[in-house]
C-alpha cells in the first residue's frame, strides 16, 4: 500500500466531513455527514416499524453500580470508560492550578463518580426491564439509540471511541428470540442490498480480554452466537462490521433476574442491528440510495461505496439450544444456539438431543456470551434469533 497516499481518514478530514480534535477516534461531524446518519436512521425505523418496539433513549452515561453488576469489566476492561471529578478543598484546588501551570499531572484529587460511559446502548435497558417484573406473554421489543464509548484509539475512521449505536432488543422465550433473529438477519441483508452496497455475513466474536477471553471468543464463534454483516469499506480483505446480530443467551436474564410471563424461567435476550456512526468513502450517492435512506425526504449527500462483490450466508436452518452440565451435575440454563450444520459441539454432532424446550432471552444487537464450560452436554430443540449491529439483544 502506498505510504505517501492519503488515507481514508485524510480524505474525510480534507473534505470537511470529519473534524479533527487531536485525539484518535474522536471527531466532530459536519452537517453533510449527519445527513447520511439521519437518513440511515430513517431507513432502520421504516424497516422495523412493524415490530411495535418501545422507543427508549438513554444518555451516554449510566449508573456505575449497574455497570459493575452487568459483568462488562470481566470481559472488556480494556474498553471501559469511567467519569472522574474533583473532590478536594481550596488548598487542593490551588495545588491543582499550580500543577496545571507547570504541566504536571493535576488529577490526583480526582475521584470516580457514580457515572460511567455507556459501552452499548442496551446496557441501561436490562435493569430497567427487570424492575417491571415478569415479562408479558409476548415478551418485549425495544428500539434504542445512544452515543457509546469504547477505548479503542485508532486512525481507522470506521472504529471510533465515541459513536452512535442503534439497537433493536428482543427479550422473551427461546422461540420468540429465535424467530426475531432469523427475521432480522434477512431484513439486515435486504436493507444493505437496497443501498446498493456489497456485503458478506459471517460468524464473529467480541473482543474479550486476556487468555480467558481467547477461549470465550473461540466458544462464541463455535456456537454461532454472533454474526456480523461486513461491508468492504477500506478493502475486501478487511471489511468493516456495519451490522451485528448477537445472542446473549440468559446472561442478562440471570444477571438481572428477568423472568418469563410464568415467572419460572429466566428470559433470553437478542440484540439486533447495531450501527455506529462509522462511515467510509464520501462519494456522490446514487438516486436509488438517496430514496432508500431519505425515504423521499432531504437528499443525502454522502453514501458508502465499496467493491462490487456481494456475498451472503444464511443462519443455521435447524438451530438447537444446548444446555451444559458441570462436573458436579448441576444444570445450567441455555448456553448456546447451535446450527445442525455449523455447530462444532460434540453433543450436537452426535445428535444427543431431547425435546425439552426452555425459555430464553435473545438479543438482536449486542450481548456477551457467557463463559460456561462443562465436560458433558445435552441438547434440547429451540428456536434461533437475530441481531443487527446497530444493536439488538
């Protein structure tokens, strides 16, 4: 690659679409850039209009106590952002100003506050849903949109530290969640195809931290818990994940004690359509793309352009939900969704399944898979679910 050639980031800044702040991954956005984001948001809203989702908009900060309980720090400590504030007296303030004037570290008297930066739009949702009590018979569907933070400094403009995330989250029984995921995997592909963009859907994993995280990432891929819709923004070799379809099993249901309508089983969550405000080349849009994004409204001035190859895959046609047993024999609630063709679970390959359906929550935009391992496993048939990478749970 030509080192002297301008990068995508250089082009976006030169054209005035992004504004430098001096921090990698933190940019201002022009009005023209925002027109594209607004148009895509309208397209998502029209696509999900039949879901009758409850619209919630949380701020980019959340309750630190709830954040700590969510388990995020166990899996992604490298991405978390906390909020600190000055807590000293007049003397401490004078010392702070002296240090500031001398170019010395001035934050010694800063203390952590009760607020952390929201890592994903769905994280404030789960404790909110739990406070409502058992789920209604039809479960719940939410439409979320929020600015989020993940500490990933990069000169790659499609990976920013602060970005917007749009999610559709489904909480309910396994059948409800599985049907939701299947529907949105199909809708997500149709939506991107309507924009005239090439794409590929593939199994993926979250950026779990450390040695244990590598095991969790491998398990997440093997079980098909996360799919991403990839668009070749910079190159076909390294496409960008624009939508994600994540199945969180009962992780959030058990964490927040979210119960199904009968109150007996923990709910399952699916997170769908997570789109961050991460864009690629700025080019004049086609008329069809303008109509798709703006819905006949204001003309979008930008659009994504990428190589013309289009690929797609279908989700497993016969998904099954596997439940694990630890060495002690104690039963664990639904740990995965496996496809009869894609699954690498030994128990699934041997067809050691029993028809005992369980209730679960699946999330169509983003959740983390639980790291539950065992020596023996037993499968029970269940439905599959879908999630987009704007964000769905």
